């Protein structure tokens, strides 16, 4: 499952997929994958982006 989590994390970082669209089963693993990449801020249902990022 690690590869799937990494794939979704990469898509979320690139902006091609939103965390809110993930099924609940995958959220914990994808959150961990985002945290490893230093982007845990993207693991929200609000699709918030850090200031300065457009």
C-alpha cells in the first residue's frame, strides 16, 4: 500500500488531486506520506494552500 500512498501524495503536492477526494481508508497513509515529504499542511479537507503559493 505504500506505493499507493506515495502516488496520491505526489498528486496532491502537484495539485492534480485533492486530499478531500480521498476515501477515508487511504487518508492515514497518505497523511504519513505527505508528512515524510514535509507537506502535512496539504492533508486537510479544506484544500488550503500555504501563503505565497498560487
